[in-house]
C-alpha cells in the first residue's frame, strides 16, 4: 500500500488530541475517514471543517466501551464506504493514584476502555481486513507501556497489555496480509492530562499515606511539558504506518520518547527505578 488516497480508516478517540490530529492529517492526504468518540458536537464540527460535502469524512458518536456502539460504528462504516482499510485504535485515558487506594471498579473501567474495548473493536474489524487480505491496524500505546511509574501503574499496565496484544495479533494476522503496529507516544500536549485528572483527582487528593508524594508527582508532569510533543508528531507516524510497504512493529515519538525507551533498554532496572521513584 503506498497511498492514503481512498483508504477507508476508522479512528477512535477523534474528538481531541492525537485522534483529531490523525483525522486532520489523513483527511488532508485523501483518506476516507470515519471519526468516533463520545462528544458528538466535537465530531460534527471536525467533520464539517474537514469535508463540508460529507463525502469523505463521516462522524459517528459512540462510547467504545459499549458493544452496541462498536457494532454501529463498523456497520455504518461499511454502509457508507463499503469497505474498511484501517483501524486506528486511539481512544483511551489514564487513571492515576496509588494501587492500594484506587477502587478496583475504577481500574476495571480503565482496562475496559484502553484494552478490552480495543480488542472487541478489533474483533469486529479484523474479519473484513482478513477477507480482503489487506489492511492495517494501528494501536496507540505509550512509552508507559514499557516504563511503569509509581502512582501511574494502573494506566501504565493498560498500555503494557497493549504491547503484548499488538505483538501477538501482528503474528496472527500476518498470514492474511493484514499489518499490525503499535505507536508509543511520549508526553504529548492534548486533553489527556485534563481527562486523567477528571478520572483520578479524587484518588490523588485523598491519597492518605501517599499524600506527601503528590506534589512531586504533579511536578513531574509539569517538567515533562517542557519536552512535550504535538499531536501531529503521532499523526505523522500513523500516516507512515498506513502508507509504507512494511510498517515497523512499533514506533515512538517525539524525541524524548525514544530517549526514555533507549534508557529502558540499556539501564539496569534498579537505576531506572531510581529515576522514576517517588519524591517528596
Ligand atoms: N497525550 C499523551 O501524552 C499520551 C501519551 C501516550 C499515549 N497517549 C494515548 O493516546 C491516545 C489519545 O490520547 P490523547 O493524548 O489524544 O488524549 P485526549 O485528548 O484526552 O483524547 C482522548 C480521546 O479518547 C476518547 N475517548 C476516551 N474514552 C472514550 C470512550 N469510552 N469511548 C470513546 N472515546 C473515548 C476521547 O473522546 P470523548 O471524550 O469525546 O469520548 C478523546 O477523543 C490515548 O490512548 C492515550 O492513552 C497519550
């Protein structure tokens, strides 16, 4: 596959951040895109902006954790465009807080969005790609899928799960001509932090014995902002994965993401833990 033109691409989590940037980039490149997320008003505005004719950009609001919504997304894509060439599994958010304190229901909800729903949507799309013996699945993982940090291990473990899932799925779908890749963003300025705060503030603000470490934890994110990337850094990689002859198993951006992954590779575990440890 060498051109975006005409490819039918489903993008989840397209109402902001990386998904929105990916929608913009792929639409500019001539792809026919289906954008999905829960906030209908955002999707409709984006669809109108990218393609006022409605011929090549299609917005379908839905919650990725809802089976009916997932089925509707795939069915509506096929009704509109009669095929699917790619799925960008991007919808996700992060729950933070000490493992000891965050209720298991909240942890389960994070896995439901970031992992189980991604698997379920992939199960709906894969038969179509397999039958046409072509297509690409791009999973948006994270550097956090390789490096887990204290107070972030719930979100980080969802992204660790995606690492294994993507690797196995790649091997399963390869004989059918379907390509599967993982993108590991570093810190990117999006609405991610706001969404993570909304999901986690009640745990971070009532952290009991972990309270003294909270300021240091939040400061860590503020420091990261200095090296943060732009959502289009990731959208560019999605475009590359959809258009190159043979996508790499995994990609990372921006530069600091590659640097952290390199450190994970070369440093002894204990040294890395000293870098990521809780500080007051
Ligand atoms: N920003 C970073 O630093 C960073 C780093 C590494 C990885 N990532 C990953 O990149 C992906 C995109 O995040 P982002 O940074 O672009 O954050 P974002 O701006 O908060 O975007 C998240 C998107 O996911 C959608 N979403 C969340 N829950 C959903 C649900 N239940 N059903 C449908 N859509 C849902 C949101 O839309 P609605 O609220 O409208 O549903 C939104 O469009 C996530 O998987 C995230 O884990 C981000």
